[in-house]
C-alpha cells in the first residue's frame, strides 16, 4: 500500500469538499442548528398542560387542592367546568389533557379524617403524555396528603416511597436528549460525506479515472475513509463543545475516552457510508440510501423507546446498529463518568461493524475494478 498515493487522494477529497462554499456551510451550520432545535423539540416532557376542574364541593380542603394544581408549573392553564355534563365534551374535543373532579363530600371527609377521593380523567389517545401527566398529579396529591397528616395529626401512610435520581438529579430532559443528538448528528455528517464521495465520482465521470490509476482498491478505500473521518471528528468536536458550553451538559468522564469512542463510532459509520456509496451510481441515490438507513438506525438505537421493550428479533438486528452502542457510551461517559474499561466493553462491537462494512465496500470496489 502506497501511503503517498493515499495522502494525495485524501487531500483531493478534502479539497473537493472544502473548496465549495456551500459544502462548507452545509457541514457546519445544519448540525449546530439541528442540535439547537432538536434539543428542545425532541423531548418526551409534557409541559403547558391544560386542566379542566370540576369542584362539586367548594370547601376549604377542595379549594386548597385545586390551588395546588393551579400553582404547579406543569399545569399552566386550569379552567373550571360548570357541571358533570361538560366533562366528556372537554376530553372529546381536546380542550384539556385532563379533568380533575372533586367530589361534593371531599372537604367533609378530610375534616373527619376519612379517606377522601378525587377523580382524575385523562385523554388516553396520547398514552405516553397521559402517563406522564398522571405522575405529575400523583406527586401533587401525595404532597397534599403529607401536609394533611402533619396538620391534623393523622396516622401517616404505612409506607412511603422516597425517590432519588442518580446521574440526573433534577430530571433535566436536556441531559438525556443532547448526548443522544451528539450521536445522531455525527452519524448524519459521517454518512453523507462518505455516501456522496464515490457517487459524486461516478456522476462526474471521474470514477473511471480512479479505476485506471495506479491506486489499488484498498488505497481507494483508505483515501475515501480518512477524509470522512477527519471531517467527522472536527464536526463531532464542535457538536460536543456546543453541548457542554451552550447547553450546560456535564461531562463527568474523560474527554479522551469520549474521543476514543467517537473515533470508533465514526469508523463504523464511515463503513456504512462507503458501503451505501459503493451501491449507488448517483448522488441522489446515495442521499436516499443514507436516509433509508438512518430512520431504522434511529428507531433501533434506544433513543425514543427502550430496546428491551422491542421484539426479540429487532433486539438482535439492533446489535448491528452503531448508534445503539455509541449512545450507551456517550450517555455513560457524560452523565456517569464511565471508566475506560467499561466503555470498551460497550463499544467493541463498533470495531466489528466497521471491519464488516469496510470489507463489503472493498469487495464492491474490487468488483468494479473487475
């Protein structure tokens, strides 16, 4: 393998990308813009909840409970209902996410020390949001119960659950979302740069010149891989810097361990990109192939839903997804301070994925030479 020829091809690939002003802009601005938008948009948190209130009691205890819901930052709009007949239309017409119904004997039961009940109705069409809102309401009622126990010297509940959140004490959803976006946006850059490289050569007619040049298939493969790795590393460093400095995401672990994980991850992503590129004749086909791969890769990464809840077959398929392994590593390094040995135990499949995809891409290159 002639390293001088590889160096010349790497320089040629970098110049092809960096000399074009539009390419420079596309490489830098969109990932940062996407990180900013997705960090706030791609969230499972439920905020600005509209709550309808039907208070049949009107007593002191009922008013206090209603005021606690009004004072919660989660329930930004609490409006009253006139009667029971308004409950169903409110949920059916999506005027409110939930309806709180306080029974007419609520204050009397609280004063007498008897169990008092309230009804909390949720719109089950949005099941995930409904479960989260139910959790908000349970916390408000639990705190209300503790205050009643202290106020009226009532016997405490037989058991209480005290929750302590490790690695994200305030349950800030950005701490979960932004590390995931680091992996997703790095994959976008790595895939697009590599997927377009060979397709661009074929579309411009310069791929035939590569085939008749002294370059071997391995040298062509290396010359296409290294520029994408260089650009991907620079882009990933920029994304991580924005995540830490602009969004305040902590990095409890070593930045060197994070860098090692990023390089292995980019190696596997570039392998997929070159494999896609070797199958495409035009840049349009390469872009379509990239997005065809990215959608399943995102869904099977554990970003939106836990992998453990997926069918067994999909759990096995997800093992070939580099994003799945990297997300575990980047979250562990940034939030938990995961040590090197534990990280290596998580990311070693990335090396297997990279070798397999690069071998397939090399086989297609050799087939093209034949």
